[in-house]
């Protein structure tokens, strides 16, 4: 609990919100958040093991232990197959000897041919070359997959859940809008804005300073009023930078412009001269390159796209509209993200979740497939199934394509391998085969299965 009048915190680790959050007296503070302003006093109201950060870590451990993983198709089939062949061998001998009236020597020979033709050489190669080729292909593209079983799971996903900050967005605050109401004084007002912000320690000020780096630094005596804004007197005029709610003399046109900017998820400030607005500043988090293309790829393939974010409702709706997402949920805390994933899975969905912060850890581990950005926290990298080392969302589309190709090629290999076994068994029964022919065809089919899997090395 905050005991000081004001504090400015970065809560991105917990909520995912990239914009600094201003706290007032008696507001709740989260463990692991970062102080961006002056020193303040607080009172700890919970024990260490009751903090939200501790709960996230513990739930991630529980989710990791309870997470069900789909065993590969071959691991399920191969033991059953080998046992079945061994049981059928004496039955095959009896069939040759008793029903088809072959002598013991011929029956034994045909049984040996049956064992050679039915041996699981090609079947053992159904998945391994394809999986290793896929993993190698993806690694070259900066996508690290922690095991072949995740490729199987990836090919069957039907829902993609995105975090916002650091995933769909870059997590960097930038000036998106800068409107000077008196164009003839534009250069002067920008110098005033730059000079005011130069005296501020507020993190948002750094975005404005960077944007106006070529402006003049005027000699201003700036007063910082916590929770209110900045104020200075220059050439007998009072200049202030305030939130719209604290600004006087806003006409209907300005209010409409501010509402329009805020509806796009932007943070707005007003600079006034003698209490009359002269300049509007809009700040936002930039959308990550290729985010739109990635989302449209998944939608075109029939997958539902969902945004889960700790940001405000206006910001969530703005991102949803800009990127054409199917659904968005705002003000979502880490444990609530986990609950969203649980509900999706309970309703039969196979969920891919991608995030970058400690606040995504539990949800990521509970998802069918959890993907971490390369810039993620160590905790997230540890529990994730896949890591995008280059932070390139477009690699998600390549990952999905490779997983679909992997699934298709494994299925082809499976059908081809068992088809060869049935074919060799059939021609053996009707005297159209011998050991040499069976060995050549059987081992040849194994080579073909391997070569088919190696096709996944190609982009």
C-alpha cells in the first residue's frame, strides 16, 4: 500500500501495460514493479508467499507439472505393432503349413520372409527424419522448438492467443500525434514543450524529448506538480502541460479530438498558454512489424485470434480494430489470463499462446503450445515450448506451415510404410516373393520414408 502522495510505476511485469502508472495515497502496489519517479513510502500488507508475483511463479510450476503432452504417434503404435507381428509369426507358420498345405521347410521360409517384410524399419523412420528436418529448418529461421511433440500439437491448434505489450507491440512509448492549434507559432510552442519536458523525470517525457530532439532548449524555471503536470512562466506567459481532465477551456471540437485519440488507445496531454490550449500530444505503444500479416494468416486458415492484455479497454479495443483480431479482453491480470486459457481448453479448443513477460508465464504453460518472444524473461523462456529468437511475429506463420507439412509427411510415411508391409505379406502368401525381393523392397521403402522426411529441410 502506498503511504506517499504519489508514485510513478512501471507495472509491465505484472499487467503488461507499457504506459507508466500513477499511484495515489493508499493505492495497492504490486511486488516486482519498478519505481520510475521519486522515492516513496509504502507498507507491506501481505507476506512474501501471498504476493501476486509469488502466486504467478508457483502456478507456473504447478502448470508445468500438470501439463499433459501428446505422445508421438509412433511411440504409441510401435510397441503394439512389434508385439502383434511376433504373435502373428507362429500363426502365419500354421497358416502356411496347415491351410495352404506347404511343407515345414517352405512354411518356415515364408514365415522368415513375413518377419522381414513386416519388420518395423520403415515404421521406425516415419517420424524421426521428418522431426529432425523440421526442427533444423525452424532453427535456421530463428524459431527454437523444444521437441518434436510440439510440432504435432501445433498442427492441430484452432485458437491463437496474443499478449499485447512486447508481443503485438514493441513496448516502446512514442509520440504518435502532435497537433499545434496555432500554426504560426508552431516552432515556438514545440520549443516550449521540449524545454518543459527536459526538466521532467517522468518516463513519458523521454518519448517527447526524443521526438523533439532538434528543438531549442529554452531557459525555463519549471515547476513539477505531482499528479497534476508541469508549469513554467516564460516571457510573462504561463505554460502548462496537463492531462485533458485537468485542462480548462476545452471547447467541443478539442474534446472530440481528444476522445478520438483516446479511443485509439493513445495517452493524451494538453499544453496550454495562460490556461488556453495551444497544443495536443498523443502517445502510444508502436505495433510490432508484421503483426497484422501474422494475424491475417491465422484467420485465413480458420483459426480464432484473441488478445489478452492488462491494458485499458480503450487500448485493447484499438488494437483489436487495428489488427482485425476476433476478440479482445482488457484489464486482465496474470491469473485471469490463466483462467481464460483454462476456459478455452475446457471448451475443446487447442490453444497457442504467445507472450513475453512474467505476467504471461502461467497462461503460456497451460496453453496447448506456449511461445515466448526472444526478449522474454528467463522464467517465460524456461516454461515455453517454442522461442522466437528474433522477435519476428512473421516466423509464427512459418512455424505453423512447417508443423502442417510435418504432420502431412508423417501421415504419408505412415500410410506408405504399412502399405508396403501389407503388400509384401500379400505377395508372400501367394508365392510372388522371396527373401531377396522382400529385402530390396523393404529397405528401399525405408530409404524413401527417410528421403520424404528430409524434404522438410527446405523452406
